[in-house]
C-alpha cells in the first residue's frame, strides 16, 4: 500500500503488496461508504432549503431538477470508474508518469463533455423537463434551477476524475475529504443564499455550482501535492494513441452499461407510477431502503475496483482472485446485516417516513422484496467492481444489456401480479446482473492471466 506520509507519487513508486487482507479492503471501502452517503446531499439540501419557503411549485421544481441532474451525471460516471481502473493498474505496474497522464486525460474528457452540456443547456432543458411532465409552475421553477446548475457540469465531471484518481491509489480518505468539502460548502452556501438572502431557487442552484468548484479546487490541490507539482505531461505521453483509444473504448462501454442500468430503473419507476398514487408513494419509500443498502455494497465495489485493478496491473493472479473472494465474502456479510435490519426495523421506518395509512400498508406488503434484495445484489455490486478494476468493460456492457432484456422479460411474465410482479422482476434483474458476471468471471480470469 502507498506510504501516505510521503507527499509525492513520483518520488515514492509503490511496490504492490500481493497479500490482500480485510484491512486493505476496508481501508478503501469504509471511506467510500461514507462518501456514498454524502453523494445525494446536494439535491437533499437544496430541496430542504426551498421547502422551508413554503412554495409547493418551487419545491417540486428543485426536486424534479435534482433528479434530472442525478440521472444525467450518473450517465457520465464512467469518468470515475475508468479512472479508478486505469490508475490502479498503472500503480500496480509501477508507471508513475502514466498516473499523472491519467488524471490530465480525465480532466480533458470531463471538460469536453461538460462544455457540450452547458452549450446545449436550452434544448437539453426543454427535452428533459418536457419528458418529466410537471405542471407549468413546477416546470418553470425547475428550468430556473436547471439553467444555473448546469454550469456545474464540467466541475462535477472533473470531480469524478479526481475521486477516481484518488480511490485508484487507495487514498480513499483523501477522496472522502473532497466529498465532505463539497457538501459542507453546499449546505452552508445554500442556507445563506436561500434562507438569509432570499435568493430562492436561483440561490440553491448557485450554491451547488460554488460547492462543486470548491471541491474541484481542493481536489486539484491534493493532486498537486501528491505529484510534487508535476502535473505537466509531455504531449507525446498525454496523447499516446494506444492509451487514448483504450480510454475511449472503455469509457464508451461503461457508458452503454450505465445507460442500460438507468433504463431498468426508469422503467421500474414508470411502471410503479402507472399503478396509482398509493403504489407510487409506497415504492418511493422502499426505494430509500434500496439506496441505503447500495451505499454499503457500492463501497465494497470501490475496494474491488482498486485492489483488482492494482493486481491486474501487477499481473498478480493470486492477489486478483483473493481480492475478489474477500469483496464477495464481506458483501454477503453486509447484505445479511442490512437484510436483518430491514426485517426488524422496516415497518417502524415506513411509519416514520409516511403518515398515510394506505401507503404504510402497501409499503409493508412489498417490504419482503426489499429485504431479499441485498442478498441478491451482492454479486452484482462485487463483480461490477471486479470487472471495472480489470477493465473488462466490453463484457460488462454486454452482460448488462442482456440483464436488461431478462428484466423486461421477467416483467412481461410477472406483470399480471401487479406491483409484486414489478418487484419480482427487479430481483430477477439483480440476480441476472451478478449471476451472469459470476459465470463469465472464470473465463475472463484465465484469459487475462495467461501464464
């Protein structure tokens, strides 16, 4: 593991440790879990502050726009994932100059995508807000928020790169520090602009931009220190054709994979909405429980990305296999704890989250599906991390698209059971994602570590 007391990557080339332990897993997974918990806070803080103003249209507008930004930025999460993988692999291979090049290349891609999003903001807002179908007042408020917060796009995407670069070096605590900085600044600035200076929905959006800018500044300062100020990369290294083509190919495949996953979740949400207001509200309550379990499992996936990526770069099959086994093992342990917790506390939490008796009854009826979900999702999250670490992006893409087809097929077969059938199809999707990756894993392992 890198010596964190030394200040530069260049002067402290890492010798890969072949022994994968639970301590190494949790050195990455622990801070990653906390960082995951902070991820949705910008939207939550904005919604809470605007909610204090008592205007339902403003509240609905910021909530709608926040969901759109969550989905839109999620689509480009490949910037974090691929950066983790490339960084970890370069670290395992001892390629210290390439570590810096990966960061700068990521910034370039983030800047290009972010610039495109801000340039296309008007037609993008019309398309996305029109698809949401909100009332005139809600849509007007959402558009005001959207057209300001969209300027944070290059900053958000660049922060994905920094986050991935730090996790890829097993510097999860520093990654967590940048996330905390973003959310503290956002909370403070939102409170000041919205509740003190009465800047309304525009104030909430401006606060998000300021927070992301602050986070990026912190991230760049950390990177500058870690590299000893050597962020200047020779042009031939930075734009090496083979490296660029590999980065673009992996990013493309991960983006398609993410789009397939988003499609499944949007389909689930849309079908729930068509089942009536009570079912929609019950599903919304239960989705919060799914989100909670995903924070823990995704933290372990982050550990798999780094440890498997580093082992892959070092060409160490034993370490790669050991990291995979440990992540799956601890994934089951966390999934079991989450399932037991939901079984014991689920009804109480449902009553806390909603006062409507019909919604409470419906949520309790379908709680069993949520209790089962972490146990079925273990392989999905764990092997996502393994596949990303090894940059098996093409297989990951193909298996996710196949999982989407299986999900839709399961829904068609089970739709006569109503919302229970919809939840059953979601569990099938979890099982298909992880099961297919687990089945493909031995062949990919053998092909990647040929003796």
